[in-house]
């Protein structure tokens, strides 16, 4: 299994498949470039992203700021009246929520127009895998820092990433590890690191959870300096037996022992194949994937290179058989249509309604994905959002869209701000040649290649052709409507 695809089979459709899965898709000229590079060159252009400069600036507040934290605490402590205390807390909440909105926009813009699509696709994977929510963490800097951790180690070593994710301040808060003491070990992270992050149910015992929690004591959070700290005084230094290993084990030993289990490689390769391949791999395929990961010292980059080169990845069962996640749908649409990403408030609202609020996964398991992305309501919302994207019109507001969380302001204020936002819409000069815009058949052919990288059924093509033929004096608005109709097909919801 996992034999390399015959390089002579490399073509435009397979290059598009690679870009869609190892990134967020793109316009025909980008796919043409990957086609010309050949399979190995195309994979390297995405996977060796560290060779590509990324000049993205971090948010101004994305750094430790003990002074700001002290000022807030002092304001609460020194408040003369309950009303003054309430106002101080309200101001802090306003700043916090404004930064969370900026953080969402910052990351979405990196996905939409950044030079390293695979790196951002991996950041999205790790965000769903470790599923940490701002709803509990409530610290924009911590959430930005975790996002940057996933970016820095996106395709690095599996054990190193698992270790650093466990020591990350956002995770320490999210799963209560910062509260763990030798007198009362907290079992949340000890359980989830095995169940959700590295092994899966059935591959550990309750005793392993208890012993792991003891070993992990000492991992803590320096709230003043906003960073991980090891506190030996609260570490349980007694003997422990964890997953068959006995000794005075600590947190680093816990992670090393987990990754040493054969199941650890199988668990993460199955999730990666599901993410990139679009389905849960069968045992034979996953055993082969896990063997590749172990043979490469648990380093993810060589593993991904083999995955993206394999015959299985380009099989008929995989190509165009994955339901687009809301993020994939939004970012992919922006990239393929070469239009502007909607303003952050709009993009955030779209993703929330479609079921994928980044930085706020629904629970510790993250998003289920797959066909669960599609319901009657979310499918209709996709169709409406497609109209907003191509026409440049704001999506209609729904009740509850703008709670007090939105931007740190009251719902009414944010609603007024929303109404003043600008949507770019599609610029037909970018996506159709002048001669194509006057040829109704050429329009359908060109848009099929851009939006689907394949041909629609004869019935669908005929329907689109009849729509255009009904326009005696076709104008740009008719072409825009054709794009919207294409984006409102079942075929556009998969990649």
C-alpha cells in the first residue's frame, strides 16, 4: 500500500485535488502552476512552506503584558463601589472580546491570502484536534499563542507537538492542569490526552488516568508572566505505574510513554487521513500509514509527503468525496473567486451559522465534521452566503447574531457597525477573459473549471445554458447569478 502515484498520471484535476485538500483551493492559474511542477514539485511547493517568506504581522497585543494584567487587577481591587467594580470588569470584557474578534480576522486572513496554505490547513487541523475554546480560556493572548504553537510545529515531530500542546497556557487552563496538585491531582488532561489526543478509548485504564494525573502534577501556569512553569513542590514524586512503565514519572515521561505505544501512531494517522483523505481509513491502510510515521521517527513532514504522493490519496473513492467544512467552504470560495474575504464580523457570523466558530469548538472533542456539516438549515445558509459573496451584499441578520460578545460592545452598537460594512463581491474581470464573457457556452465551461475543476452532469450544464440563453441581452449580473447557481449545487459542497 501507499505506492507512489504514477507521475505520468499527474494532471490538472489531480493538482486541483492536492490544492483543495492540502490547502483551501485556488484559481485556475495556481492549479496550472502545480500541474507544470509535476507531482513531486507540487507537493514540495506546499509542504516545504518554510522556504516561502511570510510577512504577516502579529496583532499588536500578541505578547505577554504583565503590566496590563496588574492594572486590571488593581482596578478591580481598588474599586470604591460595586458600580465602579462592575464598570472596570465591563471595560476589561470589552477589550477582551474586541481582541478575540481581531484574532479571528487575523487567522482567517492568513488562510484566505497567506502564502503558506498547507501550514494554515495544518493549524486548522490541530485546532480541531486539541479543541481549546476561548469560551473558557477567556484570554486572547493565550489563544493566539496556541495558534502560533500549532503553526510553528504544524508538520514537526508528533511527540514534541503533543508535549508542547500539553504545556501550552491555553491548554493548562482549558483542561484544568494548572489547578492540579499532588494532594489533589486533576484528571482532566490526564484523561483527555489519552482518550482524545493520542490513543482513543479502550487503550488505557482508569488506573492509567490516576497515575498519569499524579505524574503530571507540577505542570503549572505562571499567571503573572503568562507562561508554563514547572513547580517541583506540587509534583507527586512517588512511584507510579503508567501504561506498563514504572518509576518516579513526570509529565514529560507521560507524553513519551504515550507516544511509545503503537496505538499512538495509528490514532493520529487515522485522524490525519480522515482530514486529508475524507474518510476513516480501513485497518490495512491505517497500519501502513502508522508504519510510515514510525519509520520516520514520528516526524510529520515526511509522513505527509508520502501520504500526498500515494495512489490511495488520488483514488476515485477520495477525489471530490469530502464535504467541505464551513472554513473550507468560505476560504476556498474566496480563493477560487479571487474576491475579498468578507469583513471579520461577517465572516465570523457566517462560520457561526454554518457550525464552525473558530476559537470556540463545541466541546473537548472538537467538530465531528464530514456529513454532519450539512443540515437543512446549514445548506440553505450556504446558498444564501454564496449570494452574499458573489453579489457583495451583507447576509441578513438573524436573532442572536450579535450578543454582547460581538466585538465587546452591545448588540445594538454592533448591529449598526455591521450595517456600515462593505462586501466586495466578485470582479468578473479577474475570473473571465473578455471573449468568454460574451460567449454563453464559454462562460459555463470556464466557471466549471474554476469552481469544480471538473465537468458537471449534462443536465446541470443544460440548466445553466438554458438560464443564460433566456437572457436576450446578457449582462454581468446574469453571469454573477450563474456563479451563484453553481455554488448552490450539491457538487459545490464537496471537494
